[in-house]
């Protein structure tokens, strides 16, 4: 479910499917697409970032971890310009992660944070377009 930015009504964008979990939706600045994270149980792959047209059609994979490792691509956030999507790359247990950006077409992946600090839940400042981490914790 998502809130339609033009009508402010709740509606289904990606239908429920057993074993598939869609979450962390974020509308593109022009309202034409929704970025979200998707995890498919038993797939052997962690959570991935997708976009979908506002009417629920045209689901596109933007970024996904390599199969077989306990890493998830989660919490996408559109840049105010609509030219990039920021997201977290986190270990399965959430104990460690960093922020990356990517173009909506899946090109130009760029790591933004690094080091011994866990950076998760990116968001963009609306006016300046600067990126910030919503959850920053020292690594244990």
C-alpha cells in the first residue's frame, strides 16, 4: 500500500504475493514512480531496490546484492531532482550498513558512506538536495 501523492488516498501499488515482502516506499518527486525495497523469501538473494509506475505497472529492478550473501538493499529515497536514489546496504541483522546512491535506471552506483560507523535510512534535504543518514551508530 502507498499513499497517492495527488489524491492522498491509500491504494495497492504492488499486490501481495506469498513470500514476497515489499516495503519502504518513496515517491519520485514528479509522482510518476515509486521506489521500494523487495525481499523474496527463499530466493537466495537479499532485499533489492525496485521502482514501479504509479499505476502498478512497469516494475524495474534498480539494485540488488549478489546472490547468496546476507546483505540487503533497503530504504530507498529519491533525490529532489529525481536523478538519483539513495539507499542503505545493510547486513542481514542490521548490525552494519552504508549508504549508496544510484541512478533510477540502475547505472552509476556510488558508495557515499564508509568506515566503522553504521549509516542507514538516507533522506534528502528538500531545498539543498544534500543527503543525510537517519540512523548513524558506531559499529561494535
